[in-house]
C-alpha cells in the first residue's frame, strides 16, 4: 500500500469516527465499547488503527473531540460552561472544567478571550505526516543525541544519564458485589483477583498485592489518601454483578494524585465471556496508562487459565474460601477445587490452589495431619509442573514441602535455585533461605518485596525476621514496631507475637497475642504455646496450656505440638524436658523441626551434645 493510500484510509477513518461521535455527542454513556461497535471492528483493532493515524487511544479521541466541540460552542454561542458540559457529554460540570483547563491551558470561562486559531486543536492536525519525513526526522534526532552523548562522555568521562521513569503503579481495590445475592461476593472478589493477576504480568506496571489492599474493603478514606498509603499513582475501582448467566462488570481508573477519573467502562455479557473480559480490561488499562506490551506479555495476558467457565466459577468459589484461612473455610475450599479439576484436568491454578489448602492446613495451622497434607499436596504440585514446567508457584511450594515435610535440604535447595533463576521472589523462598542459613539471599529477596509493596504486612515480618537473624536487632525492632501500628491480620499478629517474644519484647508480644485471640478464634499450637509462656512470665497457671498441647500431641495433631512443648520448657530452663520433647518432635517428624538450627530459644543448648 502506498503512503498516499495509507493517509487516505487514515483520513477516512477519522471522518467516520468523528461523525459517529458527533451523532452521540450528548450521550454521556457513549464510550470506547460503543464507538467500536458502531464502526464494526474490535476495540483492539480500532485502537491500533487510531494509534497509527493520530497517536491517540480511543477514549482520548472521544474526550478531545468533546472538548473541541465545547470550544466551538463557547466561542460561537452565548452559553454557560455548565450548559456546554452537558451538551458535549460530560456528566459533571466540575470534571468538564478540569478537563477543559488541562487541555487548553485556561478555564472555559476564558474561551471567548482567545481566538479560534489559538484555542482550537483539530483532529486533522494529528494525522501522521509522510512516513519518509518521519524516518528522516527520527534518524536526525538519533544522530544528534548520539553525537551529544559521545562528546559529553569524552569530555566528562561520565556514564550516560538515565531519565527518571514515569511511575506506573496501580492498586486494584476490592470490587463491590452489586448482586442481590450476598453469596455472590466470591464472584466480585474473583473478578478483582483475575484483573490484578493479569496486570501483574505487565512488566512496566508495579501492581500492589491483594493482601495490601484488603484493608480498604470497608473504609472512609479518599482515593488520594489510599493511594498515598499504598504508594501508587493509579487506583482501579470496580463492581461486579451476577444474575443467572448474565454478568455486569463496571471499572473505573482514577488518577490518584488529582482524584480524576481517566477511564471507565461498563461490560454486560454472558458468564461464558468472563475469562476473555478480564484480559480485555487489563489490556485497556495498559492502553490508558500508555504501557507498551511486549510479545511475551501479550501472549501471557491472552493465555486463559481454563477454557471452561464452569471450572472457573468453581475455582473462584474455592479461592474465596482459601483466602479466609480458617479451618471451616479450608474444608469448604477442597471440594470446589476438586470440582474445577474434574471439569478441566489441565487447570494448573486449581492444582496449586488445592495443594496450598493442604499445605496451609498441614503446617502451623494444625488442621490436617502432616503426612496426609504432604501426601495430598505433592502429586498436585507435580501435576501442575507437568502441565507448566516453568510454574514458579508450584516450584516454590514444592521447595517448602521438601524442606518442611521431608527434611530434604538438597532437593529444597535445587528447587530454590530454580525459582531464583526465574527471578521469583516470594515469602515461601525467604522462609526457605532463612532455614538454610542463606541470609544474604533472604535479605535481598525481602528488601525487594518490601520495596515493591510497603503496604504488605507479610513483607514487614519477613524483613524484620531476616534482620533479627542477621544480628540487626534494632532494625528488626523498628521494622516490626512500624508494622504493628498499621496491621492486624491473622498471619501478621501471630508471627509478630512470636518474633517479638524471640527478641525479648515480652509486652509487645502479649499485645499482638491478645489482638489475635480477640479477632480470630482458631487455636493452633503456636497460639497455645504463646499463651503458656506469657502465663509463665505473669506467674499464672501455664500448665493448662501444656496439657492442651500434650493432648494435641497424643491425638496426632499437626502444627508441631511436641516442638512447642519443648520451646516452653526451653523458656523455663528445664533441660531434661526440653530434650525429651525435642526427641518426640524429631520422631514425629514435625515440620517446626526445620527451625532447629535457627531457633533463638535453643541457642543456650548449641554446644550440648544432645542438641
């Protein structure tokens, strides 16, 4: 195709789009989806054509045409800015005034003081010039830049300066459930999680985790306040509604600094389209934030976890229960995951999700027997790797399993290195690195995760833990103190209570323990042990808790009750009982025995032959 033909098509497209937008100018709901439908091509195809012709996104094209029409009305008619706002499709006069001022450099009220030529920005001016001219300009610019850099370096002997990257960080807030059935909250959460996971695959975006934003599920804080606390530039809000086979998803992308909406869209489709819809939303957000997707990212975004909507529905139900992390919710999650796998035997995320249920319940939670938990989890993880050999989640879960359940440090190290090679940082691997005394790697991974998500309580605990084991006690205490004022989730309270106690901060440990007991009723061995040691320090009756732990041991409960009984006797300086219960913990193959080399309460016994 010749350049003249290409330009002719571009002009023809602009004329067609302009005519359609003009016909729907007063319709506030007319947006990207409606324009693509009117033209008769897909959103992504229209976006590419418009980018080639004008360098604009679809929403930018519509918004700027509305603003240009507003300028024409303001300069040619005796009409107020508020009246103009509604005539060009702005539902809010305030938002119109802000958009107009940003675009033209002065408010609507001053439009008559400027000439048409000065104020108007026409769409035709945005059509691409002759391609040969562009090539010549680009070559000239690169030559000038290249020569300038060479001269600068030869004179100053400095490395070239890097320009500061524009911050592309985003948090996806919990989606509201607008269904009449409150039980459909799982669907709203599942949609939010899927969009969040899709955005996480985009390298240029820094995406805040689900854990960090969960605290804003119910909040009176403003968007700028939330964004400041999370350290992000953009916030995505949304809602989801499920009624029969129909779904409706509403999304709104907000500039966190100005609190302005920069993009919004309503999607009403059948449930069968839900998987493709999440990918489309993620791609639209990337377009609005002017993030370029490489080939790998596009492929990953468009690779669906399953092609069966029913399997996906069961997966969302299962994950909703898994994330509650209680005994009751974990038991509910198992049949949902199994049903998803039954419908789609190639559903990798369903395998890793079900394995995670068994791992959570078999470790310190004390819900499932350790042998049963690992026997169930291990084949699920290998099946996930059979389906996807590069799956970092399955790899890191396996590494933790080989260490905690089988005490196979060689296999755990092999899997650890494989995950590290894939540049995968996770709390599972930090835990593994600490237990293998690889504190340098643990500190690097911990620092990376904390820098990426300074609002995630889990990262604070591990960062403090690494500092503690690296003999940076002041840093560990400061980190944990800072986090204790911000977070009160189950996992954080439990681990903070334990770590404070290890550092000799008895009062702070007790505060964390009492918060945990007040908010979460489940009592696993570590909580019972904390009760026991605090009763000991308060001269109370700690033996009632030791009897409770002993009963759990006799009942073959998981959660390492023998280990925690040994830790109690280590605190009370009863050497004989300490080693007696350590021996029982070893014989029972309890998972907490993996802390033997690092456990600070056992440091007085380091040189004892029995240790």
